[in-house]
């Protein structure tokens, strides 16, 4: 072969090899691009500092309207088969603010209690003033970092293993925090707790709704401070209207897909938000609450979850329409396969929860004719269950809350507004069962009789429009474990002694056993209200008059009879005799009024043993 032709073939072979090599490199690059697209979300612009996209802090004195914009249907979840596969990464779920370095020896570090040393007179005065104003230890709170870490993640291992699929498209949320004269340190620690834990990509904003605070530090100082936080906005009510109206203001202004309500003295545990949002994607008509951990009001200790604890509580209500807690029943334990499963709850505390904004509007937001606060959580509990939704507690979501023994705030119209709110919910949702509530609370019965609870026509129209079920359905299907009092008890009212003319009164001491004393009759029910049931009990709510053979004193203890599958305790059975004695068959003695309420030998003419229940 001529040399020139040989050189031509050599050049052609080289070009071919280079072409093959280029093609191979192109396929490799294409493969890695495709792999990268499948394994992670395109987060460049998504995780960009959201503050660059936000308007400045709003201090605009918004006034909430009588009704929010018309309801929109619940969000529909995408089932796009082309959605990105895989799970959200830590990078995609990083928070808006990284927590600054922590000093493990700092006061309250890692959620530990604040330890008081020897205090000066000025410090003692400061501590007492803080306790009186807030009903928690503000002195301790002011000395704990606003950015404090809560230590290691001690949730159950099932929670730590939980991952969230890209295809679920976790929604964005607006966190709404209502406050009135809140301490600076607890309010700002709540805000920073959200910023340090909530994924930036999912946190649209934090809305601080001021219910007409009068403390100076919550005015210009707060306005100027939160401007540096970029996604924190302040909304203000010009006059004090209470929690319900303030939350409606926040809901109306919110731009996130989900509304997340928190109180102004909370701290969020790592990983609290994602489980709430993921559950809403699975169940768009759910209202989901975190597990609420206690922050000790005396020393600010954060009671962290115990990793392998299987004890859980759920919310309930009593027939005075108070909210309470109880262990979850056996059936609910069996339904839950592992710790990531939600806990269905008949009622919820109402302070901390998440809900799709569209569903919040669809289900009727709050009853905007309720005033200030009180009863709105029980009303929403009944309404959600009766109208096609469900209430759940998400154990993998943990938020701490300072529980106070009493509210530090006054009610401009008095505490009767709480009773009025409860009458409204009873009239709308409870049917004939409302009479049980009215028997127990004379003030509520008066409000209902005099029709001074306001117009409920719009709530009744909502009930009809949503095709809501009746309260019997709720008791049979949602809360079959509830004790349902006799619709028509044998007798009820105040238990009055014929000798002293005083009434038997319950004094709360410990949860399972309370004292009874004689007190001036006030005819208001509550602690002086008893029902004599068809089972022979004398009931004050869930407590029964209790006497033990061989012992003199009388108590009220938790009633053993709770309906289906339970029996009456012999110590809690009483017999009204024809001579107006209250005889205790188990001991053979009679209830007697003296220096203390006690059991003694029955005497036919002893007026201290004669009782009238009316």
C-alpha cells in the first residue's frame, strides 16, 4: 500500500476513535445528569434565601372582616407518574437559620432546667414580678438563650428513620403565632425555634398576630427587631378581640398552603414540621397536632420524648365541655403498626395544629361570633369529625409548650364569655345532649333559656351545607368509650344538708381523689352539682362520692363505672331513704355533716344526716 494511502487510513481510524470516545463521554455525562435529576430535587432557586423574595415586615393594623373569603375545595394531591423519585435530602430540608454554636454550660442548655443560685433582693423582686405577670418563670426564661438547642433527638427510632418522598410534594406552610403581652424572651424563642427547625423550602412565613398588646417592648422594639428575620411579619389588632379573631386575621393574611398555629411560648423539637405536612398530603381533610411536650413553667425544663415509650394520650372532653387528656384505648393501640402512625383523637387541645388553608375555609374556619377564647377547640373538634374530617396527633412531631396553671390575662367582658362560647357550640352541634351540659352549668342554662348566645343561623347553614352527622353518630363512632350520663337522671342539682343549710362542695386536690366540704350554696352548679344516677352513684362530672368500710372520711374519686364493659364500685353506691338519709349499703352507715363530711351510724332524727338533692 502506498505511504500516502496508509497515512489517510491512519487519520480516518484516529477520527473514528475520537468520535467513539466523544460519544461515550456524552453518554456518561447524560447518565449522570439523569441520575442527578432523579435522586434530588432541583433546589437551586428553591433554597435561595426566601427573605429576598418577601415584602418588608407588615405593621399595618389589619382588621379582620366578619367572614373570610368564600370556601374553596380541599387541595388535590398530584399523582403525576413523572414526578421526581427518591426522598428529600437533608440539604433540601435545611432550616431557614442555622442555630449558632451552643455553650453546653449555659443556663437551660440542651433543654435542661434553669438552676437558681443565691439571689439578690433585686433578683427576687424581678422573679416574683415575672411570675405574677406571666404565670411562668420569666426570670429563668430571660436568662436562657433565644437560640437554645434541645439536645439530641430522642424521638422513637421509627421517627428517626422516617423519610419523605419527593412525589408527596410537601406543601408550604405559614406559621401563625398570636400573642398578647407575651414576655420578650418566650416570644422570640418561639420564633427562633421555628426558624432553626422548619425547612426553609417549606416555611413561607411566620405571622406574629398582636392582640392589642400594651407592653412597650412589643411595639416599635418588636417591629424593628423582626425586620432582620426577613420572613417574619407582624399583624396588629387595634383593639383586643381575643385568640379566635386574631387567628382568623392570621389565616386570612397567610400565603402558605398549610396553616400551622402555635402558641407564643413554645419550642420546636428537631423534625417537628415534616411529619405534619406529610400526613396532610396523605389525608388532606385531617387536622393534625404534634405531640405536645411539657416545658416546666418553674424552670423551663423541656421534657424530651422518651425513645422507646409506647404510652400515648389523646384528647377528650367532659360534659361541662372542658378539654382533657386520656390514655389511648386498646383498639387504637392495635390499629397503630408503628410509631409513625397517627393517633386518632376525639378532641384536640387546639393550641398547636396544622391544616390545609383550603380545608380550613371549607370546614368553616372558626365560629367568628365566639369571643376571645374558650370552647373554640371543642367546637372545632366536633365540627371536623361530624362534617367528614378527622383529628389526629402525630407522635413523630414534637413541640414543647409552657403549661400555666391559670391565664395571666383578664377578660374584658368577664369569664362568662367562655360559657357563652360553649353554649353556642352546644346549640349547633350537640342536639338533645346539650341538656346534659345545661344541667351541670346553671349559667349556661340561663344563657340558653334567655337566648343571649348570639345568632347561630350561619353555623346551622354550614352544618346543613356540609351534610354533617348528628352527635349520636359522634358518640357511637368516634368516641364510643365516652361515659354518657343518664339523659334523665333520677335526681340532680345541689346536695343540701337540712341541718346546716349548706351544700356539699368538691375541693380539687389531686386528680384521682378530691375532698368534699360543706359550703354556702351558690346555685351555680359546677363543684356543687351532683347527679344521682340509675346506677346509684352520686356523680360530680367523672368523680363519684366514695366511702370505704371502716373509714370515717368521705371523698370523691374517679367513678369506676364508665359505661360499656365496666361496673359500679360498691364504695360508690348510695341509697336515698324515705327519711332523706343517704345510706351507704357497703358500710351500712349514713352520710353525716359535721366538722368534716363523714360516715356515721344512721339516726332517724339526726338532721345532720338529712339531705335534699335539687
